[in-house]
C-alpha cells in the first residue's frame, strides 16, 4: 500500500464544494497511489474532512489570512500519519509545513519530497536568519528536492543545495488548452496584449501600463487575475484616461480566458520576481508570441529568440523595443509561437510530467528503513 500525504499551507474548499483547478491536479496525482491525503487549511475557521474516491482532504481551521500559522497547525499531520499509516510525504514548502514534515519523516521513518515553487526562497537564502536554518534543515533531510528546471537547479547549487535534487517541471493540460493560435496577423494597427497573474508587486503590471502609455504604441491591454493592487491600477488608469486601453478582470471562466488569450496578439510576462509560472506554459500551449522578463527561473523554459523574446526586468526601453519588434515582424511572431508550442508538447505535457512526478515520489525510500 502506497499512501501519500500532500502538505500545503493554501486554503481550499471541500472536495464536494466549489470547483478549483488544484482538484484536477490532485485527481491526476491520486491515480498513482492507494490513498492520496491532502493536509491544508480551510477557507473558514473550522476543521473539515472530505473524501472522494481515494482522495482524502483534511482541512484545518484557517485562523489567519497569512499562511505562517500553518507552521504550528501542520503538526496535525502526526495524527494523520499514524491513523492512516502514511508511507510517503510531499510538502509544497520547505518552511511552512516542510519543517514539520521533516520531523514527521524522521519520527515515522517515511520519505519526504520538498518542492520549490517561488523565488522568495532564494531571497530568504541571501539572509542569515532563523528561516534559513529551517530551510537548510529541511533540505538536508528531505529524500528529494523538487526543482522546476535546470536554472532553478543551478540556483540551488549556488547555495550548496545539490543533494537529491530532481527536476520535475510544471505542466499544462493540452486537453484544456487545446486551441492554439492560428492567425498571427495584427489587424487595425492596434496591438492586443494580454497577461494573466495576480495584481501584486511581483507582476509589475503598473509599470507595464505606464510603459505602454508613454510608448506611442496603439494598444489594448487585458490583465486577468485580480488582487490587492487593483485600486492602484484603477487610479492610474482613470487619471490618464486609459479606460479604453486597459481592461482589468478579477476572475473569468477558463474557456473564456482561453478565447481572450488566442484573440490577443502578444502575451507579456512583466514580472520583477517570479518562480516559474504555469501561465507561461499555458500561453505556450496556446501558441502565443511571448515577451517575458528574465526573472526567477523563467529562462529554464523560455529561450530568447527561439520560443520567446526575453528582456531585462524593469528595463522600459527593452520592453518597448521588444513589443515594437513583434509588431513589425509577422514571421518572428509566428516563429517563436510555433516553437513554444512544440516545446510544450515535447517537455511539459500534462500526462508526461505527471508520470515523472508520480514515479519520483513512489521511488523514494527512507534511508534507514
């Protein structure tokens, strides 16, 4: 019997509650296990347990909006491991939940995989703090450390974290993102630009709007994601009379989002801080011409001039030049978009990556068992 406990500080609804895309991921991963348990936080301050097939969802009271509280509440996993005889552990974070999982791994003598998703962990590693000690403790005792690509692996090596690192990339479901862009012509001399991501400082969307406003380019920009900086964006848009140029969308059905993407001309990732966003892979799957900043581990997937145009983060001149370059060169737009689609099919297709993911988890053995 192989029983996995997946540990996440995120908040989720019940399995039979409102739909969320993460549930699709759980369903796919669960196919490789006799039981697939998830320990996470509830959207409310109640404990809930729900089961669907071989998926068991244990939701702890949220208590606070910030996930830091999970550092303490995650000790509930000891009860779950003992009751359900868990055989493998998977933690999304090496700090919040990951530290507790490390202790549980040692106590119950079961293997642990720890994942790296965001750039914030590398910012932590630049400091000398208690958090760094926790991370190093977790990394040093995890059976496997998941990296998303070769660039992220090299960054881990820079901090002397090179033991048991395995590369398991993000993936994209081509059964959902199955309408690749076919027409690369830009009509009416207006370039349609789109980006998907939370309205937070890391995405640097306000800078993107300001750059476009001053560029002289005739454009329409759609930003989808919502978030705490929406009011700030709206203030700038209203003060500069850009209501006809910029559209902000908090949430949209996936099928409608796909239509908006492929009906646009350019996909832009303007982040100043990033790990490796899945939205990039989704844009690649839709055969979109992509411009992206060179932050985080993005260059482990995107290659300048081959499947995208890469620019330096916060360099406004480079951003404008890249947009104009794609506007003026139809063959370049089609070339990088076509290669991006080929790369997704070859390297990041949903089923291929999930098989690798499950094999890496199931092959773990506790070193002293």
